[in-house]
C-alpha cells in the first residue's frame, strides 16, 4: 500500500512537471525585432490596427497599454494582437521585422494576449 501511494505521488509530480514544461513551450508572443526603425513600426501599427478584428483600444489614450506612449511600444502591442488573432506563423513576420518570443511582454495592467496559452 505504501508503495502504491509513493508511485502515485511520483507519477503526479512527474506529470505536473511535464504539464509545466509543455505550457511554457507553447507560450508564444509576437514582438518586433530589435533595431526596427520607427517608420516601419508605424506602418506595422497602422496595418494591424487597420484590421476590424484587431482591438487597438488598449493603446489609445486612457487604455491599459497607452503608456509608454511610443511607436515601438504601441506597435509591439498591435503586432502581437494581430498575430494572436490571425494565428499562423506567417502572421508574425511584418516584412521580416517581427519574431516570436516565449517571454511574456505584459507589464503592469497591460496584458499581451496569447491565444495558444488560452488567454484570448
Ligand atoms: C526568430 O526566433 C527563432 C526561435 O527563437 C530563432 O530561431 C530565429 O533565429 C529568430 N529569427 C530572427 C530573425 O531573429
């Protein structure tokens, strides 16, 4: 009986660890590559926010992601949202100016959604 309990416990811990590893591996956000000029970021921002299904409300004045009020920050938010909604790898490209990251770019009240992580 003791042995059964122990192996149950060990399996539980093992599968918990496996789940965690899977969960982390599956979390991807889309962010601009470093060094992309503001003009290109602005074009990405306009493109993403121009889509009716991309809600850019959070980067409007008063929104949770308005600060910092920079093109880079607003573009990163919009590009990620566009990618999460459209969902294919090719949607995180923006003419070669974006890439995936498994580091959550969220800060403070500003949440970067992640469809695969179940937050969208
Ligand atoms: C994009 O991310 C992938 C996976 O982390 C990496 O292998 C690749 O080199 C990155 N591409 C660029 C252009 O940074």
